[in-house]
């Protein structure tokens, strides 16, 4: 098992050597040329909240850009899925004003879809329980536990540095702009969606979106790190690849989050090429998640004949990457690595 | 006074005659070519919610696209400000898949900025009071009154038709896609911001954003219809024009919402060119808002020497427009009218 993983690392190391490509080769220069852009929703349920008053809940907002073709070989669509206490903003311009992954994927020829998770940002949330508690119809403890990450916790758990205000010597996150980053951390209502008791509607919507795009690579991060796999367990048909970046939970449980993956689920997941990526300075929950994915999930998928690549960036000599690697100073190098994996594995 | 208003109507009627321009002239054909795109935040306050735990609140998310120049004469930036229970999604692709105003303004050469109001969508909201109520530290009635519009109320108050499910014969809203529209209606937490007791932070952020863009035309709609004016009362210096589309509140009170505009405020507002636009089939609150703007505010601004244009679309022969005119079937015609006003008045 260990051999398979190491082989995969070596392969990606070779693929990543083009990270020094000139700006021109990366299509960073010149205008951004789109054949199409827009936004729409996937899913949504009608809920009656009062006589003659219905609202829509559980819809997922999607924003997309389709590049004018730059490559003879068409690229698959990519769907970028943000993490806890964040929105699709995470994939856009970085806190220090550099290009984010959303624009870079488009510039490199990928039809690119950003989503706001159900209950977050432009997807909205179901206000019913809040109104019921306010009016005394429901008890206060029926309010959801709103997930929030404070500045101090983000600094250490997202590995900007060992203690709040101090950066790691080789830190890649633009720590001078941490205050700008904190502005994209917003309340997370995912615990309204019953993740411990049943599937989050975002999973189903991601499978539907993959279908609507004509086949997509799903890229999840942190809270959503294992969302591509959860979508594939519902409908794998249009998911051409799964990229799991530092899953905040685990690689060994799906939804409900407390139930281990079954052998049948492993067989299903092994049919889709998978890339797992971890950055540097891992600690706490992410160290546990790393071990879980590396030592248990990867061998399970390999044993089922799957194509799975496990990348530890520091093991490849790429050091100092934070949990928010899509915003790090070398963010485009990491994107290059993912794009090369997509080109050769999907 | 009435003469001044009629003159203004006649002027815009002439300007609107180009609404039949070919798709090519409108730059609808061919790729969308951007010199730059990205997103950032304006404002934001640090709030300590627990020992060693700070969060950022009151920040405003901004998403922008700068077109590659298509015109010898550079266009001013435009800032599109969504209304109640909506997000910046309102300005994007329509529910039936046509081009929205955000892309159209870019295609016509305007640097275009979309915002999510403070407490909405990607701007996030302050979760503190929700957590306090849940844990029993604060009483249930300290929760904010969350504004929500149901499908039935939206249908009639946004004037898709006289009764739910029935459209006006000349209706411009794409009513067959109303279910898709409802998905962009999300909970509105603006009443957390004390609109009856003090200024909404979005006003200040809009004035700051106008400065950051090097001068901008602010375009408000419905709840935000009078936001351009409220921003100008804080700092008019970089606001090159104000477009007020069917203000949901009033043209005669600023923030706090219960206090009438003072003569000094009228003088300040009269220094910035203003366009007010109303659609068809007005009823209820919008009929009152129309009368308030037309009969009181316009004469006040004219008396102070201001350049103000009041447009009633049906009076110009453009019939059937709903409150959501940026999504109506003739949405680009309405945008053309606004662009011509910008070209000749700012």
C-alpha cells in the first residue's frame, strides 16, 4: 500500500515541475476572455411558513465562467466548493489582491463553477426556526449551533503560524493581510442541515451540477473536503474526478458523519480518480485527518483498484503552505499541480 | 415644478429611442473581454465575542469586472445595490437564462461593481445575538425580526400580476420562471442594523467604494433605492450620479428612517445628478413611494438647482415592467435608458 502512495507522490512531483512556467504560458497576461458567464440555482424545496406564504429553502447558488477556448483539447468543468465559515469568495481574488483560483482555472481553459453551500451566502438559509424562537413558539435551544471561527483560532488552526500574530518562518499565507481574510469568514449554519443524522442537500446538488455541466471535477476544501465523495455516493455518473483538499472531517465516514464507509461505498468511490492534498505544519484535527486519509482511505481505494493520488506538499519540497492554500503566495503553483493531475488522470 | 419633471421625462424619452439598437451595437455578440475581475471587502469592525476570540462584522463584499476598453470616452464605474431579501444575484443572469445587467454594463464599457449588503449573503452577519439567545444569556425577543418575502407576496407586490399565479396581460417579468426567481429571495437581517435609530453601515461603505473606484454612479433598487442618497449624505465627493429604482421606503426620509430630510440635506443631494425610475402597475407601498418621490422630492431638488430626472416607464410608452425590471424581458432596454442618462448627465 505504502508503495502505491509513494509512486503517486513521485508522479505528481514530476508533473509539478512545470510550476516555474512563465506568466505567458500560464495565460496570466492579457485580457480575460470569456465565451459565457452567469449564475443560477440548483435544487430548492418549497416550504409553507404561513397560510398563503411559501418560501424556497435548500437551494444552492452557482456562479460560472466559461473561457473562450484556448486549447485544442477541451478541459473538463471544475466545481470549487468552499469550506466552513467561508463562501465562494475563498476562490476569488486573494486578501492581498492577487489572482485567485477561480480566475486562474478559467484562464487555463477550464469551465469554472463556484458554489455557495446550502444555508450560506447567496444560497440563503431557512429562517423559520429563528422566527419561531423570536415569537416564543419554539424554545431557544431549538436554534442551530452557528459555527464561527475567531481570528485567533483561524490563525493557528489554518496554520498561519504557531501562535496568534506570529508566522511560521516559511509561511506561504499572506499574513500581513490576515485582517482582510477575516472578512470572508461568515457564520456557518450547516448544523441546521442535520449532518449527523442525514445527508446535506449540497451533496445531491453537486451531483446534479456535475450532470448539468456535462461532467465535472469536484474540488472540495476543509469542511467540504469530502463533499465530492459524498456527492459521488449519491450519483457518481458525471463526476470525472474528485479533489479533496485537507478535509476537515475525515476520509472514512460519509453522511451521516458518524457512520464508517461500507465496502460497497469504497468500491463505488474507487471508480472515480481522486487527488488528496495536504499542506505544511499540520497539527490537531488536520494531523488526524491526514493520518486517516493516508493510512486508511488511500489503501482502501487502492485495494479496490482505484486511481488515488495522495500529495503531501512538504514531502514534495513545497513548504510553508497553510490550510488556505488557494490564497497562499504560491497559490497558482498549487493550482498548477491540481490541473496537471486533472490532465493526466481524468 | 411639474414642468421641470415633464421636461426631464421628454429628455429621457428621446434618449431611450435607441432601445432598438442591434445586438452588435449593444456588444451582446462575441466574447466578454475583461481587463480585470476580482472581489474584496469594504469596511468591517473587529468585535470580541469571547476571551481571545475576535470576529469581523459589518464588512461589505464587493465583486467587480473591468471591461477591456470599447469606447474612446471612458465610462464611470457603476455600483449595483440589491434590494430587500435579495443578494447581488439580482443583477446577474435572469431566472430564464438571459443576460443580466451586471454583464450588460460591462459589455457596454462600464467598470461594474456588485455588492452584497452588510448582513447579507457573502458579507455575512453578526451571529452574536443568535448564540446568546440559544445559550439563554439573552431573551428570545432580542432576536432580530428577519425580513422574508413569500412567493405569494412577491408575486403581487413585485407586480408579476394582480393575483398569485395570474400575470398582467402586458407583463414583462418572465413569470414562467418565477420558481427560479424565488430561489434568490433570502433572509434579510437589515433590521439588526438599526435603520430606525441610526445609519446602516452599507451607506458609509458605498461612499468609500465610490472613492475607491475613482468616482461611481450608485444604482439602488427597492430597499436600497435611496441608498445612493444616504451614501451621498455621508460623503458626496466621489458619487458621480445616483439612480434610484422604485425605492421601497421613501424619497423624503434618510437614516434614521423616521426623520425627514432637512433643507441642508436637500442642498447636498441637489449637487449630484439623479435619475428616479418607476415601472408599471404600481400599487400599495410603491404607489405611495412614487407620489412621495414625484410630488415632493423632485420639486425640492429642482428648487435647490439640482439635475433630477423622473421616469415613469408607462408614461414613456414602455408598459408592463415589474418591480424586478432588471430581470424583465425588456431588461436591457431599461439598462439602455439608464446608460444614456449616465452618458448625458454625469
